[in-house]
C-alpha cells in the first residue's frame, strides 16, 4: 500500500465522519424540537410529528453528492467505502451519545 493511498483513505474517512456527525447534529436538533412541540401539545395531526424528515435525508444525499463532485479523488480505487464507513461511524457516534443521554435521564 502506498503512502498516497493511505492519505486518501484517511481523508475519505474524515470527510465521511464529518458528514455523518453533521447529519446526526441536525437530526438531534429536529428531535429536540419535536419533543418541545409534543410537550406544548402543538401537533394537530399524526403526520405533523415528522415534518421535514425527508428533507433532511435529501440534504444528506446532496452533501454526499457535493463531496463527490468537490473531491473526486475520494471516490476512486475503493476510497468510496471509507467515506461510507465514515458516515456510518459519525452518525453512529451521534446516536450512541443520544442513547446515553436518554438513558441517563430515565435513570434519574
């Protein structure tokens, strides 16, 4: 394995982690807003509980496309799998942190 291959794989992983973390932060903010609205009783219909979720997923896909267009070297010779692994890892970290917070609130 050459040094440039290692550098590109690491860069792809970092880019994926940043995308995953960003998406996780946006999802967390949406969940907190949902909780505030639910406590205030502002949901008129059951479909009002998840507004914008498809829009957020579309933004994630747009971010992935923009990274692919801006940095095409991250998406050749197998590096695309490092980007995907980074997205999963970044979003997984956010989900894990949210789970820990919710479990801590329930135990109090």
